[in-house]
C-alpha cells in the first residue's frame, strides 16, 4: 500500500463518526489543538502535553524499566485468569491450586507464567533502581520521581510477599510465619503490626483472606496509581538519563 493510500485511509478514519465521537478535534495541527486532544481524551489525559523528543527514542535505558512494566502487565492478565479458579478459604485454596495444576487445561503454564513474571518484576525493579542510583538520575529535578520509584519497589516486594501465602501449602504457611515473626520484632509497632497482618495471633483463614485482598485489590490499585505518576514524570523530566549536561549558552564568560 502506497503512502498516498495510507494517507487517504487515515483521513477516512479521522473523518468517520466513530473517530469524531472519541477525538473531537481531528488532526492536532497547532499547539492549542494538541493540548485539547490530550486534555479531553480519557486515554491520553495522564500524559503530559509536551515531552522532549529524546524521551521518545528507544534506547538501552528502556530495558530494565520496560521489562518491569511488561512483567507487571503479564502479572495482571495471568492473575485475573487465576482468580477464576481460586477461593480464598481454608482448605479450598490448596485444593484449587491442585485442581489448577492437574485438572485445568494449561493451568500449570498460567501459574508458572504468573510466578516467573513475579520473579522477573522484582529482579527488574531492583536492577532499574540500581541503574538510576549509579547513574545519578535521582538528582534534581528528578528527586520526586525517585521517591515514587522507591514506593513502587516497596509495593512490588509487598505484592510478592502477599502472594506467597495464597497456595496455602506448607512452604507458604511457614514462609509467612517467619516473615510475620520478623515483623513482630520491630520496636514499638511490631506486635500490633503482626496482629494487623494476620487478623489474629496465628496464620489462619483470616490471614489468607487479608493477604488475598491485599494481593488482588489494594496493592495492584496502588501500583497502577504510582506507576502512572512515575511514567508521567519520566516523560516530563526528560527520561531516566543522568544529570542534564550544561548548555554552552548558559555559561557566563568572565
């Protein structure tokens, strides 16, 4: 298909009633129209109106953050699929996992995809933070986004930890027992924090339900919220490169 035909096809789509009902301003040929398209579009309004051209170029710096982002999307999709076969109750949770592995078609594949994507997300997020730190990309004006990134790393670790209990097997039970006992040793807030996490004094059905709600509702919502802010700030701040080089025009001659 030639460029002329592609241009004609694009114009036909842009002038259609369906397209105009979604994007009312057509081609954004001025700065004002470009801004209006971003402001009035549900899918674009989280993006900045203007971004630096270099932030749109694909480079090696996209890899770690991009891998983490792709892993998070894989986790959301496979997690929704696994929720169709899971009941957060004792002992049904363990039976559901056995059924998923031996009865459901491709159940082992989807469960392992979810588990390995979780490992990849933790590994990628940690390496991404180390790269930003050693590249000094946390310095002004990116200090706010650095704090957002730290929060995202903590949420990622909490997602991994809360998902650990859901299979309700021996490994999950004792793993969560060790983790909550470690939290109990924290000064002042240790014992109340452990009681709040478990919904009691032992790892029981209350703990399973709380970990399930945290893993499937609360933490993913927080992750998507801060992830949107994180990507928005990356584009506004000019990517994740190191400190911007000084412009020669800014130097004052003696």
